[in-house]
């Protein structure tokens, strides 16, 4: 079943945002490679990624995506896409009422 949450903030000032999270908020982190930091927060995690605009994104992660998808489908959850390997993990998406698309993935990156 779903074990946690991963949020991402996109900003053109990713390095400064990472430093702010480290220095101002004091969150510990791991480097997923090439300076892509994954921050540890209570019962969740989030990263800072470079982007041309500013926005945030929330996704859920699990240990076994096939079992989790099957379990959620048994509960009536409709998935928007098949499970795909996107490098950082195995990924799919489902939709909440109102049309909000939510990512579900089985991570391959190091976790805090």
C-alpha cells in the first residue's frame, strides 16, 4: 500500500532553494546523484528541481507498484496510464475526483 508522499518544488533558483531548505529549515537530505537532493520530512519527502516556472507537485510512493495498483484498482481507483519505467522509478498516475492527476511510483532513487 502507499507508504509515503513525495513533493517537488520547481524553481529557476533551485540551488538557492536547496540551500534554504538545508540551512533555514534544517532538513536532512540524500544526494540522488548530480546534486539532486531529496529532503527528509516527517512521514514524507520532497526535492528541489530546476524549472522555468515555479510550481509544486505531490506524488505518492510505494514499495511494490504492481501490488499497490492492483489493490487500489480493487477499491475502484482508475489509473490514467500504465506503469512505465521513468528512470527514477516505476510510475503511473490516477485521478482524484475533480480531475486532479496524482503520480504513484516505486522509487529507485536513494531515500532519506
